[in-house]
C-alpha cells in the first residue's frame, strides 16, 4: 500500500506534467488551479481540472467548485508565488526580498487531511508535508472539503 507521501508525489508529478504541456513555466502560473481527484486501487489517479482564479481564496470559496467536487473523494490546489527566508532582517514581502525564490505548492485534501508538496524553481527536491499545515490556506481548503461533503449528502438524499 502506498503512503500518503507517495500518493501526493504521484499526483503532484501528474499535475506538473500536464502543466508543462500548457505553460512555458509551471512556476509562473497566471492563476491558482484546483483539480478534482479520484484514485482506484493502484491505477493512475484520475485528475480533472475544475477551476482557476488569480486569487486562491476566491477560488476555494466558489460554490460551483464545491459542487464540482461532489463526485470525487480528493482535490488538490496548485499555486505559485515567491518564498523568502522566514527569519531575516528584511521586513519586506517575499516578492521584494533579496533572497526570494520562485515556489510552486500542491496541496492535496484527502478525506479532510491535508498534504503538501513544495517545489522551488531550479531545484529537484520536493519538500513534502504530511498533515502539519497551518494558516488560512488550510482553513479554506477544509471549509471547501466540508461544504462539498454536505452537498454530497444533499445530493444522495434528494
């Protein structure tokens, strides 16, 4: 049985491969994207893009996105931006920091648990986090997960 990290890395790789076919630079996506995902006992995951928006939080709070997730058990959000060291003398946003680096993050929601894969442009290592997410993105993704599950119950009982 594959670990959560292995599943996340497979999904991240599949999404990244599809992004490379459409975008010149997968670290400069013009919009955050959300993908509905279904996995089937060892088969390659079914990954379907269902929305995009320049603002990841606007995307996560769209009612049509929650409705689109009803038939699926998982979803992932992919977004890009700038990252900078947390502990520094510079008190500027990451995009203006002298040590900024381009970053892409894939966050997978699997049954209310979040897993993330963080990639830096020009580096091959992918940093995986299994369930230690914090902050606004975590809360927005969990809100979307619970909303889609409530809609699923309504659909099943109507």
